[in-house]
């Protein structure tokens, strides 16, 4: 019986080693798929954003087509508006506001 147990344990060791190599191969293939899936997710997110901001994209395209020389100025305005928007989002979380809102 002990010889049979030794044979079973040896076979189990071989099976575990084979499973480990298969698991490693699957993980390597999954890494390649993960980058492709991430790119696809980014494209879908960009398409969703474009659908939600169709008016903004229309205005930008109009500026590009109608007045291509004004593009640098439009980019500067876009940067200023983005910074203003980011500051406005952070504004309520500033701790200095607690001093002014105490009752």
C-alpha cells in the first residue's frame, strides 16, 4: 500500500507542476489581453464623452473650420477655463473655508 501511496503522491506532484506551468502561461496571455482591453475601454470612454459633449465638440470644430488662425487663442482659453473649473471643484474642500463658515 505504501508503494501505491508514493506513486499517487508523485503523480500529484507532477500534476501540480503541470498546473503551475499552465497557470503561468495563462497569466502571460492574460497580460497581453489586458492591454488590449484597456485600450478598448479607453476608446469606449472617449466615445461616451464625445456623445455627452456633442455641443462642445461642434463649437471646437466650427472654430477649426471657420477660423483656423484663432486656434492657439482658443487653446489658451480652454486651458484657462479648465484651470478655473478645477479650482472651482476643489474650492468647497478647502479647509480655510471652515473658518468663515463657523456659526
